[in-house]
């Protein structure tokens, strides 16, 4: 009887352990060192090569399908592209140095741009957009790093909300670096050692304290918040931040994370690691 219970206990522990460990299912080699990336539902990748001011479209195996860009300020050129966000039909790029968001079709043909010059006293400026994200309803959220606020554009590229400044009350932005939107249309901003949460109308909801761990990115999977530092993967639980075990230790620092379905994608410069949870 004791032997039977021991076997059952060992099996149960092993199963639980395997379910809480992530393994590398696939490694995708990139044609250039990337600073940001996005993946759409067709498993097509769009990567930002900031050094050459390029945006590159890849298939699921990492084969180049198209490259655009170069340094400049006219349509389709970039001055330090910081972030990219893609759907099956559209691609948005945060053109940091040009203070604008450029919009392309899925094949990286230029469609248009969004910028705010603030030439008159009644308007405001969009300056140094550092991060962008799309909601499931098609709204684009832009993180303005200089003015420390969020600009929400609706599906017609019209400004619908501006929030995150001192007008937001007790929860306002100090040094924001990442913005993400969950399936419930709540807006999360990584700001120093906190994640600050707003509803879709810009009303502050709450803050999540991250402690001493230097989180660089985060995402959502089945309403669970995953966090990543340059070396490690975590998840947010009711008991706090819990490190997630991985079967592989990476030689290069993690630069960005994206989550699609059951997979976690980690950008490590010139490659993307695709992680899945053990069964």
C-alpha cells in the first residue's frame, strides 16, 4: 500500500512539475538583429531592425518575404523604429525619431501615418512613441514616452482618448516603456517597477507592484499575466511573482515577448524562441 501511494505521489509530482516547466519547441533564426517583433494569426513575423531602420516580413520558418525602410522621414522610411504591431491585414510601426505611427498593409505597402505636430496652443504633440498595441476591437494604443501618456486611436485613426498624465489622478505615468491591452480591453502600462492598469476609457483601475525584478515586457495567456526579464520568465499569481522554469538557458538577453495562443515567443536579438508548456 505504501509502495502504491509512493508511486502515485511520484507520478503526480512529476506530472505537476512537467506542467509548470516550459520547453523550447522551436528556434527561428532571424536575418538581422531585431529590437521588436510581432506575429499575426497567419504565423507571419514582422521584425524591426533598428540599426538599419528596417522592417522585415518573415514566414513562419524565418524566410524573408519583404524588407522595407532605411533612414529618413518620408513615407516608408524610419528614424529609429521602436515597435511593430501586426494583424492579418495591417501593420503599425512606432517611428520613434519621426514622432509618428506609420501604417502598412500586410505586405508592407505604405497606407498612411499618424502624427500630431501641436503647432497651435489648443493641440497636443505625439513625441517619441516607444510602444504600441492593438485591442481586439481594433483600437490602437500609443505610448508617448516624452509626454508620458497614452493616446488611443479608434479604427478610423481618430484620437478617442488621451490619458496617463496627471489628469489621471493617483495613477499617472513616470517612465513608461511598454503598453499592452488584454481581451477585456483593459490597458496595462509597464512603468518602472509597476504595471499601471486603466480601463478602455482611460480611467485608472489599479497598480501592480513588481518589486526588485527588472521586468522588460509582459503579456497575457488565458487571463494570466506573464512577465519577462532579460534572463527569466515569470507569471503573476495571487501569491506574487513566481518564476517559471525553462528547459533551456539562453546565451543572449531577452529583448521582447509576445504570446499567441498556447505559445510564448521570446526575442533574443537574432533569433526567436518559441516556448510551450510541458504536458
